[in-house]
C-alpha cells in the first residue's frame, strides 16, 4: 500500500511538470497547503460593504446576534455579485445610492452604470452620494456594459459597481431590429439576454473574486402571464439567480402606512452566503422626497428594533400592573424618557440624540432578540 508521503511526493512532481507545460500558454495557480496559502492571499476572509440600511444588513447577516458578532461581514459581500429586485417604485435605486454613499465614506471607489436612464443626481446627493467622485457610465448595448464590468474587475480599480438595471438591458442584435417587427423562433435574438448574462458570469466570476469588487445589479419583477396564478418573475434568466451571493427582494407593504409621512417597505433576503436566511420580511420605513424625506429612515429602524428587543417597552402601571399606551426608555444614566406613541418615539429619540446610545446597547447584547414577522 502506497503511503501518504509517497503520494504527496508524486503529486508535487506531477504539479511541477503540469505547471511547466501549461504556463507556456495559460496562467494557472496550483499550490500545496491550500488553507494557509489562500489565507495569505486573502481568500476565505469574507468582508462586505454595508447596504446603508441597518435592517437589511441584519437580514443579510442572518439575524441580530450574528450581525453583532460580525458586522464587517454584513452587507454586500466583496468579490461577489448581489441583486436588489422588486416591483417598480419599491426603492431599489435608492438602496443602491445608500450603498454607494457608505462605500464612499469608507474611502472606496464606486461606479454607476445607468442603463435605464434612472440616475437622479439630486436624489443621490440627498442619500449621501458624493456625485463628484462617482464614476458614471452609459453604454449602447448590454454587451458593452458587461464588458466594462469585466474590464474594471481585471484592472482592480473599482470597489463597488452598480448596474441599474437588468430589465433595461438591450443587446446589439435588438438595436438592429425595428421595433414591432416579428422575429423568427430560430432568430439569434431569442432569449439573448439570458445567454449573454450566462456567458458574462462564467467569464467574470474569477476576475470579480480576485479584485474584491462588489457588483450590484437591480432588476424589476413582472407578472408572468404564462403561469397559473400570475406569479412574479424577473428578466435575465436563471444564470442571474445562480451566480449571486446576496439577493434581496423589496416591495411596498400592502396596507401599512409607516411612518406618518411615508410608507413601509418589506425587505426579504432570498439568498445570503454568510448566514441562515431570516425567512420573514422586515418592515422598513421609507420617506419619499416629496414628503421631505431621504428614503430609508435608519433612525426609525433602530428605534423599532429597540422596541422589539424590549429596550423601549410599554410603560406598566405600578398599581394595577396593566400595560399603558406610553413607551418608556431608560438611558444609561438612569433617566427615563416617555413617549405617547411609536411615531412620537421615532421623532423624539432622534431629536434627543439617543440613537447612537440605543444602537450600541442593542448590538452589545443581542442574545434573544428576534426580528418579528412584520408583513
């Protein structure tokens, strides 16, 4: 029976011969001691760019406790692909603006590929984007836009690239066809975008991984009229779903008006590579520009998590033991702050500058905090 040492020697000799012959035409990486070598090169160390919305970071991390333990892993994973999908007007582009703003704050370089002509510099600046430092691009076809991503990944010059969006992609073959003209079923343009994306992911996955760049796609879902029950589907084919590490679905909540001057957005993580999925949606307050807002209201998110965690409970009558409608928060100095309602709580806590203190207390002791189903 051949010993392990003898097998190892034979393997090393075979690798040396293979590299000598193969490297003449191609570049290959073969190594011994895979764990240590990959660790030295940075592989296996998962870091992320925050989404800019605390609730979504928590969902991507797999819950409160995991988020508190490894915040650097919560968000869009570096070296991977991410997707924000949902119906029109759900806040997909706004979420991308928040992510770009957070990346810029961390000193990273961000780019925005404007496929749908949806870029709004004013709204981007309101959400914290430094538009003077944002690299923008518009391309005449899907192929050229995706080639730009591959080129930037190989050049290792961009940390975050937002592609907005898949639903607006048009191949060069479509530009050569007149609108409304019937196509033959054997035409090359049939299902061309899914085939282009499939090839793109096969080619670019390695380059994106080595560059540590985050490639973030947006996609708009539509009703599939060919399926029973009219379920929703997103353009782009199956390759778009299979190659993603993080996938978020957002939509306006059906009935909930929250806060008073805005709406509620239901966010659900449908794929995450770092934590177990939180299977229910989390409700996020969203205040539109026309109501004087800046999109996702992070302060309100922190306050609501604190309320769920029992840090800001309803007041209890000491005589009867009954629950009152008021909420009470006891700060680190022992002073009590009382609020008449949830909306008053959100407003007053932010005005009093208590958000940083509350956030620190929540994530310092996250055990037992479960995010409730808010759908």
